[in-house]
C-alpha cells in the first residue's frame, strides 16, 4: 500500500512538472556593433535603439510566430576578422534568425560574405557601397541618387541658393547631380 501511494505521488509530481508551460524560446537576432574603441558611442546608441524597439514590441505583445524577439549584441571591435568569426558563431551556435550590421561598410561587406551560404536576412542601417548579391539584405540607407535629388530640391526650394558646388569622390561611383544642374543660373 505504501509503495502504491509513493508511486502515485511520484506520477502526480511528474505530471505537474511536465504540464507547466514554459515561455516560448525567443527568435534571436544577432547585432554586430562596436562596443569598445573609437566608435563605441555609435555602438552604444545603436544598441540602445534596438533594445528600445525590442522592449516596445514586447510591451505591445508582438511576436514572430508566437515567439518573442531577443537580440544578441556582439562586439565587432571594428575588425574584419572578428566580424567574420562572430557572424559564423551567431548563425551556427546561437542560431540567429537574422543579423543586423554595423554602419562600417567594410565590416558589413564581410558580414554579408560570411552570411552568403546561410542566407539569413541582414538589416544594414546605412547604404551599401555596391549592390548586394542576396535577396535577404535590407538596406535602410537612401541610394546616392535619391540623396542627391533630395539635396538639390532642398537647396533650390528651401535655401533659395543661386549656385551650388558638387564635390565628387572618384573612388566611388559619382552621385547623380543632374537635378542640381537644372537649377543652375
């Protein structure tokens, strides 16, 4: 009788322990940014912005397939070799579902190269120096031609400038300035 009571109690405890629902595992996003060195302020601001966005999504109970978002912030140290290694680690060990790049175009290109075979989405906060060869890249920066048109419109309508000088960096494809020339006098 005592054995049955012990067995019943054990089965009850197992049932109670197995039936409790744990919180769903979050969808991880890896963010590579400078947390030390000369660009740490930029990295700190980027980290704060992402943390605020995640907090707001949780407060609004927004999920991805029933899973909350969580971000792993990783120090890029401003080094291409670190970005390469940390990108692979985020994708293979941490199983990041997406990546967020740095403002540094050189480091972003390294991340994109490493991510190419994995194909997870990458959010780039600035512009890319060259078109990305993957569909999973989202650039939040405006292309130079659009920036040129907006600048030309602003200088001609809001500032009422009669003349403007355009400087072109020949190391990169030139920014379109035909719209500016139309406003020359």
